[in-house]
C-alpha cells in the first residue's frame, strides 16, 4: 500500500555518523603535523581508496572499493550526521544508483533514483565500461584501470561526461 510506503520513508533514519576525531588523526598521520589539516587521500588495509575532507559547511568521505568502477560518496552535516549518500560513476561526477538525503537529525527526507536519467539513452554507463574493457583500458575481474585518487605510473587519464542536448525544431544533423 502506498500510504504505508510513504510512512516508512518518512520514518527511515540513518545512524551513520562522521567520526571527526578518527579522520582528523588520519589526516595528521597522512599529511604530517604541519601539513594540510582539511584534506587527505590514503589507501585502507583492504585497498579501498579514501578521500576525506573537512569544509566549513560539511564534511565528506569518498571511497573507491577494490575492483569497483564507482565511487561511494558520503557527505555529513557538521554535527556528524549523514546528510547525503550515493554512488558516482567511474572517472566522472555522474551520480548513479539510489541517492539518499537526510536532515540534521538523520531522518530520510529524499530518495532519488539517479539511474532513471539513463533509461531513454542508448548509451548507458555499463556500455561505457564494456567498451573500455574491450579496448583494454580496464579489466573488471582484476581491477586493472580502476579509478584512483592518486595515479601511479603510466595509468591512462580517463574522464567521462554525459550531457543533455536539445535541438531546435527544424535543425539538421551534419553528417
């Protein structure tokens, strides 16, 4: 029943919090005592790439798990409660999957299916990954070519963009 779904959506809460002290100590560990204390990039023991930063309006944690071709993004209110979370497509700032937004008490206020924007497109993110794999840029089984916050050696620089284009009525495509 839709009314029950609406009620469940409005009562859903997050308990995820940003551990300020842990990440401040991690930043000091990575950047040194005299280094930048608002930002750090490091690799966890399980090979997850981590980018953490403190901003005047929010704190953020962006991770790239091993053998994946997306980033997990978590943005936190200054009180440490999760504000927004979701995934971004490989080598891009394109939101994919389900994104959730929470108020500063942790109550779910919005849920967006970002994959809906690809429904009418012939070229979808999975097609791009398949093409990159066919051309030898990535290997989804081994993690070759996986996005990294810090490039190593001769890894290719890949940036992916999507944009919507509208044509004026009567315009023609030039072959």
